[in-house]
C-alpha cells in the first residue's frame, strides 16, 4: 500500500486522535454485546515467502488459503478490485476457508473509479451477484474511492449508497483531502452511512493523518493500518489501537476488521501476531492467535472460539 507512505517518518505524530464527535453520539445509542468479534488479517495469501512461517514447510501454492485460514479469520481481499472472479473461484474460496472466516472484498475498480460509480451499466450488478456467493463469509466489502473524488461529489456517492443492497455490508474509503478540511464537511455523509448501516474505512498511515478520522457510523469497523517495516513506532501505534479497540467494543462495536500492512506485506503477519497477542493479554476479547512457527496446527482461538 503506497498511499500515504513517507521516506522519512521521524517528524510524524503517530498518536491516535480522539474519536470523531459523530462516534461519541453513535456509541451512546449502542448497547455492549457479550462477545464482540475481532478479525485480524493480511491483504492476500499468495505469499511464497510465508512458507516456513505462516505455512508449514513444503506447502504448495494450491493449499495456501487452507493454511492461511488456520492463522487468520479474515482477509483484505484486493483480488476483487481488479477483476470479477468466476462463481467457481468464489465457491472454492468459500469451501477452503474455515466456518469463522470472513472475506472483505474490495469493490471492482471499474465501479469505484468510474464516473457514475458503475450505475450506468451492469458491472455492479454482476460483481454483487458473484460476491454474494460467499454467503455468510462476507465480512465487509469496501470501496476505495479515487484520490480525485472530492466532497463535491457527495450527491453521487449518496445515490450509489442508496442503490447498494443492504444485506451486503459496505465501508467507504475516502482519500480526497476535501472530505477532511472540516468535520462539518463529513457530517452529511456520516448521517447517510449511519442510516444505511454502512461504515467509513479508517486508515492509519504516516503521510495522511487526516484519513485517520476515527468516525464510526455502524457497529462494524474496518481499519487499514500501514506500518513502516516493523520499526518501534509500529508497535507503539498498535499498543494505542489495542486500547481504542477495547474502548469501542465495550461501548457497542460488534465487529472490527483490522488489516496490518507492511512493505511488500512479507512482514504483515508479524504485526498481526503482535496485535492479537496484545489484545489477548490486555483485554477480555477473544482473538485468534496466528501461528508463525511453520509447524502444522489446526488453528485456534485464544480463550474460546467465536
């Protein structure tokens, strides 16, 4: 993930901002749930470099997903951003993942980057019909809007959101700075998202602290965390996130999908492991502890299964 990357992070204030005012109002209306679900995952499973750590030695590429699903219960699924998969591929992914596994498909680029957001053709319909094949293994779809999609296009975005089927969870990722110049600019969108039970992707990256808006509009939160090659500040930032996740889940957030990114994503599992271990140690949340030993296991949850 190159968005917001900096060659020098020495001057960056990585502290988490306070919650957006909308978050406080939203959480006041929620009730805490007995067992909130925390899903931690990477951005793909096709990493041959993980053989011997995430995957047991000798694992073949065709078995990567089966092994990945033993250590992680979700994936930031970028494959679906570049092409609509075949129904047979969807069924294969579904059958090779565990019952608790949740896919977070990224909306097709030909939709998210199209002038009318795919509402002027059948691309969205076809994509949704295909993704629907994942059934109860859909965690949250997310749509990354292009960097030129500014706040002046709010009416178009609202029309798209109202068209999107309610039964498929969705989060929107904003990148244009105009959305974040003032909290009041974002408020109309937040109100629509709350009404539709949709979310806004929260991105924690060095070079764009404005997209770390901390706005929650539904009980389901998707976080994209961009690290800097496992430097000390990566771990300090995760420590802060552990506290915030604990706070949010105690106030009614029911699901959190957290995706650590590291350069080339080779080291992403190590960041995911640290997050899982800290959550298990410092909170009462149930979380899957990734196995990075390279030894075959059945997988399992620290504490108890979802």
